[in-house]
């Protein structure tokens, strides 16, 4: 009987342990399903140079200025735009505004989101709650980045990517994130909401072009072997960056345009489509994307041109370095 009682207790304790593991796994899965931003300060711990670049950008500085009413009537009025959309009448608390203009941070999954900065690291590279721990692990607690094995690095990249990290090498996905805001086409807002914002004076730049805006003040390319140099792209890299940006603009504008009948909004998106098609003309690999501008075709296009020099096809379409923003 004693043996039976002891065995029962062990089985029962094992059951409780396994139930706890299952419960914990379920919690982790649900956290991964709803990732959240942990904030740029955590990125600074390993990416000081990139953080300093960010501090010099409009993405950073606009946090303290974008909500202010302009003295010049020719500039957009935040009050008028807020009045056109439902929700809080303060930019930092309004969903429509915070999606692009701010980074909402949380310490934990059940913490209340708080606006802590303008557009930041996670705006482009994805909410870090699910991938940060994987991204920071170079093979063990005491293993530094320069000591990481090639095998572990490959696995770390794959695992963090699976958890939502958008690596700089994922050219299309990065460009896609730029276009949803700079094209006034955020998928978490209806096109009608965006049309109201445009009608109230919210700016849209149909001529937004990725090279001009990514290789200027926001450029942060600190890669081995010289991790202290903010490397400039060579001509082949610039040609690929240009056409990937056009691909992202084409898909973004096509999707946005089809969701709204508002004349002003539709015209702006039609111009984005026309610009993108002109930018992709002469690039043979873009034929399938031009025929069917879907995200899947755009990702395939980005993969098809990887490593290629498209300078001859892109030609004089690239912006001059003096025009970089």
C-alpha cells in the first residue's frame, strides 16, 4: 500500500508538472501570436551606432513635433486630421496616428501599451517580444557575437525570422513596411479612413522612392568585417534596392486603391502605381509582378534578382546622391 501511495503521489506530481509545462507552452504560443514592441532602448544595448543614427532622423525627432499645430496654413493641421477620424483627439492616443507616427511599447504581454517614441527599430524590423531572446543568444550566456559559430548563427537567423524578426537582408519585407506608411496605405486602417485623413490635409507623397529615403539620413549599414563603418551601397546594390522599392510600392498602391472609391485617394494611389510600373519597366524579372501585382509575386521577384546587377536596366532612374533625404 505504501508503495502504491508513493507511486500515486509521483504520478500525480508528474501530472501537475506536465500540466504546468503545457500551460506555459500555451501562454508562450499566445504571446508569440500577439507580439509587442519592447522599445528601442533594448536595441541600443547591442546596436549603439544604429541607435545614434536613429536619433538624428525625423523618425526620432518628430515624436516631439508632429502633433503641434503649424503656424503656416500651408502645412497639415493635426487637429483637422484628428477630427476626420474616429477615436482619441490626441495623436499619441489615436489608433490611426499611432500606427505610423509612434512606437507603442510594453514591458510584458499584459502591460498597458505606452507611446514612448516616434517611428523606431521595431516599426521596420517587427515587434521584438517574440524574437528578442533568440536574436540576442549567440550560443550561450557567456558567448559573445564574435565568438558565435557559423552553424549557430544560421539557426539563430532562421529561428528569429520565424518569430517575426525582419532582417535587413529581407529586402522586400523592409520596403513593404516603409510603403504602408509613406504610401498612406496601412493595412490596419480601412482605405475609407485613410481617404478621410487625406481629405483633411494629411500629406501623401506618391513619388516616395526607397533609395532616396533609405540611403540618406536613416542609413545604418554596420556590417562585418567593418562594423564601425556605415557602409554605402554600391551600384548593383542600389539598383536592386530601387526595383524592390518599386515592387513594394506597386503592391501597396494596388491593394489600397482597390479598397476605396474616394476620388482623391484613388488618384494618389493610381499615381503610385504608374510610378512603380515606370520604375520596373525594362527589368525582365518583373514581368510576372507587373502582370499580377501580388505580395507573393513581389517576394518571388525580390528572390529572383538577389545578387544581380540591374544597373543597366535601372539606368538614370536612380536618384542623385545629392537628393537623398
